[in-house]
C-alpha cells in the first residue's frame, strides 16, 4: 500500500531539514569540500550571504548585514553560555515531554531504572567538558607542555612563538582567541561546551558526545516501541500482523506519531538530532583513527592544495632526528619516547627565490603526493585512544 501523501510530506520535510542542518554544520570539513555537501555549504555560507549583502547595500546601506554579522560573531566567537543553554533546553524539554507522554507506559522495571541514569549523563558530561581545563599553557607549565609531543617538522616546527602568550609554541598547540590562551593539542573551540577541546578535556568531550548519542538512541528506541504498540492497538481486532504491508504499517505509525503529541515530538527529536549527533561523533572518531585533530586536519588540507600547486619541497636530514622509535617499556607516551620518527623536512616555496634560504647540504625534491608526508602522530587507533583516556599531566 502506498504511503499517505500527507505523512509522506512530513517525512520528506523532516529528512530535508536534517540534511540542510548537516550541510550547514559539516560541509566545511576538508574531506567534504569537493563533494555536493561541500558545495552546498559554500553556497549556504558564501554565495547566499553575498547576494543578500548586495541587496541589503542597496536597500539599507548594509545595516541589516552588519547587525546579523555582529549577532553571529557574538554567538560563535564570544565566550557565553547561549549554545549550552540551548542544548540543555532541548534535553530538558525532551525529558519533560517524555515524562508526560511515556513514563507511565514504560513496561519494564529495568527501563524505569535506566531512564534516570541515562537522562543524567548529558548533564554530567557537559559540565565536565565545559569546566575542565582544556590544557591552558601558562608560563608555569610551559616547560611541561613542550615535552608532551614531538615536533613533526611539517605542521609544527620549533622556534615559532605565540605573539599573544609570548612563549615558544609547543607541538600540536594552538592559540584560541576566544579562550585567550594557547591550548595543548587544541582540536577546536566548541560552542556546545563553551570551551576549547584540548589535551586535558578531550576525554570528557568524547564522553559528552557518547552520552548525547546514548540518550537520543535510547529515547528513540523506547518511544518507537510505544508508538508500535499504539499501531497494533489501532489495527482491527484479529489482524495478522505478519500480513500487514509496510505501507499500511508506516501510515499507521506516522499517524499515531502525529496524534500522540508528546510521544511524537520526542521520537522525532531523537531521530533528527540523533543523525547529526552520530555524524559529528563519527567524524571525531575518524580523527582518532587518523591520529590527527580538527586543527591539524585543516593544515593537512592546506598541504594537499599546496602540493597540487607544486609549492612543497622536502629533504631528508637523518642527523636531525633525536627519537628512538621504540615503544616505551612503561608509562604514557611523550615527546622523548614517541614511537614514530621521521627525518623529513618540509617547506612551502611559493617564489623560486626562496629556495636560496634552504639548507644547501640537503637534497631537496618537490613533493608530488600528500602520501609522501608522514603523520608521526598517527600511532594507531587504540594507542591514540589510550593517550586520550590517560592524558599525560603537565
């Protein structure tokens, strides 16, 4: 049986909205830049604003655009709890609706116990991710921060100083203009936790992501079963469920979802936000697998573009490398016992005259592929995960 046109329109609208939000949030990821998702993101954030700006300049002299930009910059680039409150509002509102429409329908004592436990996880992990020091590098701990990770001589080279903090930048660190500090192994500044994700709080950030996934999937599981029960009750008495077509069942499911407002809202909220949450979590687990961070991913993307433009040169200098290349017998990894080593030196050369500044004792060759560059921070998924869970103190 075919799907009811009204319910079909609702489903299409939900899926379309989820796709648009996904494009808006994740289309900038380097891996998606040259895909339809990346093009959609560019159209959404570059092309449309440019058209809107041109119209606004003619009508108001740019007043509307300046106001919108000011508001956007405040929301995205200032230290404030608005996005945290929005997240807490979604979670708390969803739990309230669940209590109104689903709590009395829970069929098992096990779920009666598990629901409060699962419901508490996002609050706990959000607090830990938001208020744990992400790895602020201060004058008193700078020496320890320099020992965390070795320089790879590609994205991170010794001798570069932070003009704001006024000290040498440790490998894998980045200055955050919102947090006003250099952050050890800075991944990105996350508006959802109003904090940077860095060396010291990345484990709580992953816990926050996983707790969000768990509550969304658990909520969808419980509410979908309850709606399934409503569908069974709506069918004529004696109906053989195994012979009910998917079209009829789905029509009834969507109808019950719409008629039972509280159950329907919670089910749809969990489904829509769950897809985005899983996508975001999957991206960060991919970064663990690749042995990189969000910040470093953009750096690797830049290298790839520069290689395509024939602007990257590399030489080998075996005498430079101080590392042993052996796994440590005990204790966590640090810059002095890092298991991966490289003797490669890599530079961008835009103008041929810049070749004069390279070491004349080394043989320099143009890099033809990104695969010629080695990511020494890629030490395997499990070892990287271990370093996240048991972070080295400094």
